[in-house]
C-alpha cells in the first residue's frame, strides 16, 4: 500500500486555511519543508540512526534523508481537490553506493511515493520560481524559522519568494495546521499503529514467558555456556532490568521494527515509582544469601540457591512500525513464584479498575478531563476500601473524609500524578500543539476534583472519532511525592506502610476512538489471572 501523502497534504491545507485571516483564505497556499538530515555523533563521522521528521513524513511518505517538499493549493481551482506535491530527493553519488544504501532513482521514487513529481534538490529553486509565476500572490508556509525542533530550511529558498514582487512567507500557521490534521488518523495510519502495537504486545508477552520459564526451571544452560562460549538466546535468564529490555527490543527488531518509539522504561521493585525511569541498569531485588551460596563462585545464572524478593517489574515500552508508534505498559510479578504479593495484587487490580472505568466512558464528544477525573475517583474509592484513605466511619473521623472531600483535597495526586493518557501517532506524545492547545475554550470554568489532577495532562480536548490515544492509569508509592502528604488527615499511615514496598503499578493500552466507542489496539492481556499464570510458567 502506497502511503497516502497527497491525502494528508490536502487535509493539512484545509486545516491551514481555517486558521488564516479571512482576507488570506482565497489566496494560493504553498508548503515548503525540509526533511531530516543524517546526524553524526559529536565530532565524528559515525551516524546516528536516521529517523525522518514526523511532519515531513506525514506529507510525503518519504524516508530519504536531505529531501524537500513543495506543495501548492488554491481554493476554487483544480488544486482545490488535488494539490500539487513535489518531492525532491538527493541524487545517488558514487560514495553513497560505496558507504551506504543510496537514495532511490527518480523513477523508483515516483513508483513508491504518492506525489505529483519527484526530482533532485538542484531543481527546487526553479520549481519555486515556477510557482511564484503561476500562482501570483501565493502565501508560502514554513515551520518556525530558526527553531531547533525542525530541520533547517535554507534562507536561499525563502529568499527567492521574498524577492518576488508580491511574495510572502509566514511561519505562523503551518505547525498548528499540520498537528491539527494529524490529531485524527486515517485507515492507513491506523493499520501502521495497529501493527506496531501487535509487535510490541508480543514483545511484552515474550518477557513474561521467559520469566515464567525460569520459575519452572525450564531454561537450561548447555555445556560450556557462560564459560567456554556465550549464552545463547534460549539460555538467557532475566535477572536484571537491562536483560528484560534486551529481550523486549530484540523481539521487536526481529519482527521488522527499526526504532523503539521512546526509551524503554524497565523498572524493578520500588524503582517502578519513578515515572520515566529509563536507566534500566539495576539487578532485581534479591533475598538473603544462603550459607553455601559461595560455592557458586558468584555465578547464580542457572542455579536455584539465589532467591528473588517478591517485587513488580514495570515495563513501559513500545516500538515503531513505518514511523508509527506504540506505547504499552505492563506490570508483572517477579519472585514469589511469579505471583503478586497480596498488597501488589490489590494495587494492580485497583489500577485495572481505573482503566476499566476509563474504557466505559470512551466515545466521541467526551472531554478527556472526564477520564482523568474518573481515574482519581476510582482510586479514592479503592484506597478507602483498602484502608489507605480514611472514611467518615474511621475512628476519630468525620465528613472531612468523605469521597468528595478527599477528591477536592487533591491528595490522590500524590499517588497518581500524571495524565491518564495522550494522543499517539507518529510520535509517542503526539501533536502537542493540537492535543493541548495554548488557547483552549473546551475546558470548563469549574475544575472538577482538584486542579492538580490536570497539571500533567497531555490531552485536554473532547474526543473525536479516529483519534488514537493511550489509556494508562497508575498508582505509585514514590517517597518524594508522599513526602508532601505525610501530614494529610485523609491517610492512615499504618496501612500505607504495608503498600509502599510495592513501588508502582501502571497498565497502558493504545485505543482508537470509533464512531460509537473505541477499539483496543493492544493485544497483550493484562487481567490478573493471565499475567500471574504466564509469569509463573503455568500458562
């Protein structure tokens, strides 16, 4: 399937025209963009892994470095429904063929890109001049000038426009227009996001199943393993965060994913309370060393004498597929025979309840703030049931510990500090200009619950069909966050102590909003019984 670049260009132009002053809307409109270049590590000739800038890919479907795009549109003309889209890709040089994979030929590029014309960058100035003459008074649009967030566009190109008698260039509208266009996805985009989530879902399950095999002592090292030769993949154990990350990334890579959508978060034990922990460099928490463990000469790789403390392993990781992202979090039990401790299980099932309550709301027209609020309400009710939060019936308590009073206090933000989800597409935290606009008239004048609930939300809009969003509630026992509520009248601190060692639990799926609800694109299961069965080697 050819990526529908022209469809995306048209959608962007239609979004852009709505942003323009009325007097500018009937004028010809032109987009001029530079693609990403190959970047090098500091003062060396060693390349970083290339990834096309998302907006450029959205409008071109082109992954060739150092490319350019020139697109034209004019209401009321033939360009109204079919804008011209010219792509300029570098010419293959002899050195390209010697050192790396060269760009495709113009003929090959024309076959695989949904554009009007493909040429080399040397012809771009002439193409700009042709548009200036053919579309008098055209308004040329670029990304913010001088911004480090986007590939640089040479002043030579915009200078030619400004030198024309009625030439005009603006960087005020394009970014907002394209991000608004990208906020909802078409079928071709959802196919790629679904694929990324399927690959990542299998990778999460692979990690769980390797943990389960180890519980049943089914991972056997062959002769000389780790001594005369390296361990082979079938002999790998997961005893460190880095080992879990390696298995996850390898699983994605072998299924055709080139990039992770973000740095994987692989946090064991109490480190799961750090939201964007991405060091992934610690061992799991181990129990006491037994009297004769020294005979293993510090090598416990395939022995039974070293015991894991019961703990959680939180993995927030997702790959890209064809530049489209996934974002999945699973929290799994480690130690304790692959089963959650009673406290961890109670917190895990409460987070599942927060996600279930969110799912029950999802449909077009629902404001995302309502999903955030239902998560906090579910948390408060759950903590009151567990005894972490007091109720009006608690000894020495009263109405100040009613559910509504606790919600209004904002104390639940110490345990669930982040937003319940965000837009996702080509970027894992997608289109920030559109999903949380600076000027936002969709937010009500009355803050529901407490204002702290909404501080870190990355999406603050009513849902629309074909939005793709994450739903990722969590509960954390972070020493830093809890310090601020140590004097809260709502908390029973003796009960809280029993749960602090859990660290953190987050469960995250990617969903697409449909006309009457949602579809979950994440395929790895999260129900407690299945997770425990897999991590204990019983399934």
